């Protein structure tokens, strides 16, 4: 019963993170892109928590370890971006960091799909 909600949450995280990246690259850093980042992080945390409840323990597989690293890096990006936004910085977090973390997160997303077919 938990699995569908976990899958939907992680898929929504992918959508919101993707919108955030698209907005930051195409239109620049803004409140709108920041909102999508936080929505992505919220659904990422929810989906991860639901999957943890489903499994009942933290697995030390590569997918779990890299997934937690990607989640932490997204959280750092969200907090860092929020701080920059509050200071009036219109450039946001480095695009290299933003894109790198996103690529890592998407790799973990597809790794999870491949492992759990």
C-alpha cells in the first residue's frame, strides 16, 4: 500500500527538480525556481521516507548510499539558494553545482527504476 505513494512522491520530485533546473538555466534564478526546488526536496524526502518504511531498514547498496548523498546535496542547494535569494542575489547557486547535483539525482532515480523492476 505504501509503494504507490513512494513512487508517486519520487516521480513528483523528479518533475519539480526538472522544472527548477529548466527555469534556472533558461530564465535565471528566481522565487519561482526556488519554490520548485523546495517542492522537489519535499517530495524527495517524503518518497525516501516512505521507501525506508517499506523496506524497514537502510540498505548499504550503492543506490541507497548515492541516493542519500544526492538528497543531502539537494538539501544543501535548497538552503544555499534560499540564503542567496534572501540576500537579493539574482545569480543563485553556481550552475555547475546545480546541474551536477541534478544529474546525480536523476542517475539515482533511473538506478532505482532499473534495480526494482
